[in-house]
């Protein structure tokens, strides 16, 4: 699980969703446009809820680890849609970078920080 | 499948009435007597073990004891005199007014020169319908046979019953229609006699709160679905704000908070009823709209004083 840190607030969500939101935010930032995304999360009582997050060039967001829970918040449809939108504004490379990170985390691969692979299609900046 | 029920009995002898009718209620100490003119009885039942409609006519007098069984029995008379629960919480049955037999303890009855309509509903049918509308708690249902019934509820109940008679009179009833008719009679029974320990707040029983009661029953019946404040308001024909004020005034919380309480209670009911070998707390929590087991467990423990895993394993 991940927190999307937004200003002084944290939105807890699943790994895949957090990665897709971050990638989309990066794509929007590069592109100079803005969008609003409904991020599925859990409220303090544990009930499923959604938080609307404004993404754009001015939004500084960060994704950090959050202790895993038996229920991983997942929404394949949302992840696919965010990836599609990111690609549409020319940010496909961010999607690849973010999904590489989240996959590494999901498969619990030993993190080799010395030779951190920045991702197959990035680095052509 | 509930077994079919079909009974016909008739006669003119006192002993025959006693010997044929008492076993239908596992009755003891039954006596039949002559009043004026010739004694005669007629009894008929049709339906299944979930619900059967019966008629009973006796020219004469009959009294006896009936032990608690696995059915709720509601009856009304169209002519004659009848006393239910003789010697304890006696009720003089008024003509046309449905009266429940005490369901959880033995009682004595005394009837004279009467024409009677009787509805037998299995406790399991009534419980399943009660569960749908949030009236069933883990303690089961309890009814007070002395509770006065409202005129409207009595009319509704008799109306639901007469629909069954009409359908039965029109030939063999298709299974789906029969199931729907049973459901409708059980639901109107629950409006006739309010369970004593139901989970509906008592305030809702006040006549002025009918709109709120309707929407609260709707919430109980649809708690497993994603409902928004707008969905709930549509049910009341009020604005979202108006609905919130209504809930706040009577129940002291918002509609969505109330819905969450229902869901939390339903997770508990489901955990209690589940087998820990095949069910996990996470499955049950997810089914009732939770997205985080850790936080859910904290909320649950605050409400019920134990963790959900303890509840689940207690059920085993």
C-alpha cells in the first residue's frame, strides 16, 4: 500500500493506483495541463471512500510506502484509464517508470539500490 | 422445498373435534362442548410448511392448551367469541381484528360459536424477511401478543392474505408467485406486530416518522449496495439536505452514518454466522464496503468490544 502525499494530507491507496496517479501527475506537469482524479482510499473507520485530487503543473505530490493491509485497494479500470490519459498527453515514459517501481515492490524483489534501473524507456530526456 | 400442507376435517361429534383438531397444534387438555343447537366443526388448511391459510368454524365451544411451536399463528374471527391466553395476558379477540397467538410459551384459548381465519407462518420465513428489513438481531425475534394492532396494519395484513386466497382460488400457484405472496404476508405481519427487540430505533414507530421509517427500512434492505446521499434522498422525496435534517432530528446522525452502522452490524452478523475455516475477516469486511482490514478491525473493536477475528472464531 502507498500514501499519496499531497500538501499536508496523505491519501492511502493501492500500489498500482499510486503509481498511475504519480505518472499521470508527471505527464500533466510536463504538459502544463490539469486534471482531477478520484482516488479510491479507505477512511479512518476503514470504509472504502474516494478522494478527489487535483493534478497539474503546480501540484507537488509524493508517494511513500504505507504498511500493507490484507485488503489491497485495487481498481484496474482506473489504472488503465490513468495510463491512457498519461499517454494521451505524451507522458508514456512516466507510466513505464512508475509501473516498473510498483512491480518491483509488488514482487518484493531485492532492492539493489546501487544499480537502480531507471526503467527501459526513460533516460532519453 | 417446504412440504405441502393440505388438511380437511369436519364432523358433528365432540370427541372428533378434540381428537382431530388438537394434534394440528400439538394441543393438550382440549375440551369441546355444546352451546345451543347441534355441535358441528369444520377445519381446512392449504399452503406449505412456510405459510398456510386455514379456516375453522365451530358451532359449539372449544378450549385447550397450545405449546410454542415453530410457527407464528395469526387469526381473526368474523363471528363468535374468543379469548386468547386465558388466565394470563388475556386478549378478547375482536371480530375482524388479527390476533397473534403467544409464540414462545404455552397458552390457553377458549372459543365459542365462531368462524375463524388463521394464518400460519413458519418462524424461519418470518426471520428471513425480518433480516431483510433490519429487524432481526442475533437474539432472534420476540413478539408481544398483547400489543394493540393499528387499523391500517390490520387492513394491510388481511389484504396480503386475501391476495393469497385469490391466487390460490385461481388454480395452481406458480412457485415464484407463491414465494412472493409468502414474502408479502410475512412482511405485513412484521408491520402488524413489531418485534420487541428489533434493531429499528423505537422513535421510528411513532406515526409522524413514517417517511423516515420507510427510508430506514430501505437502508437495511439495501445496505449491501453502494448508496449515495442522493439515492437515499430520492427515497424520501426530500432534498439531500432535508433528508439529513430529518435523520439528524430523529436519529441524531446523518443518513450515511446510519448506513455505516448498519453495515458494521451486518459484518458482525455475518462473522457470527460464518465458518472460520472457509471465511476470512477480510472477505466479510470487503463484502460490506470496507477497504482496509486494519482500520476496520479498530472500528469494530470500538463498537463491539472484541476484534472481528474473535467474533469469527467464536462462531465455530
